[in-house]
């Protein structure tokens, strides 16, 4: 297939308005993942080298969108067609790999959300990024046994953002997430409505696509290979929304991609093969202060990135590849189809982010080896520290071997203030509100944090899931 180059001016060009359908549940329906696609892709050297023109790719799946009210999420084993012609034993929510995309409204109260544990081990769902009260946060103490259920009421009172949900049982999160238990959780609000006519003309409907990017390894029969060694599991190929070697047909318009690094351990360095820039508009905590053009994004497990891509300047048949520069992987191919150019990129300011300042307390957390925070392996029954409600603090995350450590905090969003050592700076995608920040080995990262949502029991931990499972986690209480 012919390739063409986009230059930066095309990405920055501003033209008319996009169409596209709409609605809270306006995300594209799932591909059924039929087994009719060619097997050539699975010759791993081709995939690893990437870029070859002869590779047969598979249409990107998009999980179905669901509303949270009265939603039952049942985790259970099943089979999914991931590798063409093979079936893979997976653990799934509601038989979907990945799980359905939940779409909620800020200000909404959603009772009757039920987790059913159809696994043969304990589990619980945590809503990563949702600032919910402690009984609804999915703390590891709240696990339910096989056959058990847990009822949630989700009161969503935060900015629009891409969040996600996944299991959080102590010592078993890595395997459960790896085998397929994860899904996107989109929050809308009055600005970022997900509807046509929204404040910044952000793409909606089929032009807004969640991308859950993760790695995996399969044996020759198509089943997952996995080991939970604490150095972390690194798969040997990327999946996007559970699709191996995906492509997406794109109109000559502006698209919004809601990207999540859903890997157990791998840090991705995302870029476009043509040198084009991402128009970065948001991250873990929603819209940034303004639009940024970035040519690569370093994405750690648990982090989210909201980017726009403008395909208007390309001709039909052109392709653009989303790549991981570190693994040298082709992650997702965009194929431009013959259509009339439409849409526009926002420019300038997007939101006002009130800066946290004047911390009254400094706390220091060292992430030691692969199992400890401040020298301690996780004790599920302990409360390691107490944080006063509605008070700004500076938390300093220090690495001390075996990074990278993506540090995640439940119960509040934070602002990344500074990074010393290592990369020595903060990045555009770390502006605004975050709940997960990458601390590479040799780095020290300061964040400002203020718990304004709820008092109660929460946790902080490394989101390298093998580190988390091995004990790199700490309970605290907001009082
Ligand atoms: Cu994504 Cu404590 O988790
Ligand atoms: Cu979380
Ligand atoms: Cu870690």
C-alpha cells in the first residue's frame, strides 16, 4: 500500500467543522473479531521489524459503550478470537476483550453497579482515576471470593477524562489484568460533552476512538504466555483494543484518540512514522490548559493521553503508523480512505487549571527494589500514614533501583511539579491533573496533591503490576 508523508503544517491546519455521529454511547460498535483474516501477521519477525508493506492487518476492534447505571460486570474465563484462526482462553468482563467502555456523566450518581466474581480466585474492581468514596474504590481489602459479588454506587463528580477499570486483588492484579480484565471508563462533562457542537469542536462519534494499548505473548496454539516474576511481564507484541496488528480506516478528518497504556510493565514511546506531531489535548485528569504539539509521548502503564490527529491533508490510500519507538513496533496503522476533507483542530487554551501551591507538608516515598515503599513491603492491614482532607501536600517520589516505577495514587489527582535526575524535566503530557506519573530509575519527582473528594482509606502504589503484586503499595487514610 502506498505511503505518503504528512508534514507538520497539515497537522496544524485549521479548516471547517467535522461531522460524525454523536451521543454518550456513540462509540463505534465492536468488531466481532472473525477469524477470516490472513495469518501472515503472526510471523513475529515481520511484526517486530514493522513497516513492511506486505503485512496483512486486522480491523481495529472498538469495545461496545455502556452506561454505568445498573451495570453488572461479570469477570469470568472465556475464549476470544485474538489471533486470526485461533482461540485464546481469556478472563473477561462480560465476555468482552477488553471490557465494555463505560461512559458516565460528571454529576451523575450511578447505583446498582455490580461486580460478579466468576473467576476461581479473589477479585474486586477498582475504577482507576475515579475519585469515589473509599467503599466504592475497590481497595484490595474489598476483594470478594469466587462466586461473590460487590455492589457499588458510583458518584461521579469530576472533570471529563478517560479513566479505566481493572481488578485490584492483592498479589493477583498482574495476572488478572494481563488475561484481559480491563476496560475504559470515560467521564463526560458540560465542556467535553462527547456531543456534536461541544465547546472546542472535539471529534465525536466514530471520530472519537479509545485505544487500549498493551503487550502480550502467545504460544503456538494462541494461548497467553505469562509469568508474574517481579521484574515485570513484557509481552512480545502489541495489542490495541485486543486486536493483533490493527488498522483503522480513517476519513480525511480530525480524529480524537483516547490512549491508555494498559501494559503490565512496558513503558511505550509513542510516535508517528511520518514524523507528524500529536495534537495533545488531555491526559489522566482531562483537558490540559492548552493544546500542545508533541512528536513523541512516553507512556507508562496506567497513564492516559488524549490526542487529535488530522488526516485531511492526506490522499486516499495513504497510511500513517502509530509506533512504539523503543520496541520498534508498528502499533496501529491508519489507512486514509477516499472522502471529503472536514474538521478542525482546536488551538490555544482549553481549560483553566488552578495550580496547587504552598504545600503544608512534605512527604517522601522511596520506591525500593521491586517490592517496597519506604523500605516496607505492603501490609494490607496497616495504615502507613494519614493525610488531612483538603490540604495541599508535596509528595516526593524517589527511585532506588529496578525502575521504572509508574507511581499511582487513589483518591485524588495531583499536579507534577518537578523532576530531577534522569530525564530532568517534566513533559507536556504531565501538565494539568494526573493520577499516575512515571518515575524512571534515578529520577525524583515532586507532585502537589490535595484530597478534596472524600475522607477514608486509599492506596498508593507502583503501577508496574508485578511490583504492585510483590508489595510496592501502601495504605493511607484521608482524615
Ligand atoms: Cu490502576 Cu490502584 O490502580
Ligand atoms: Cu487507581
Ligand atoms: Cu515499580
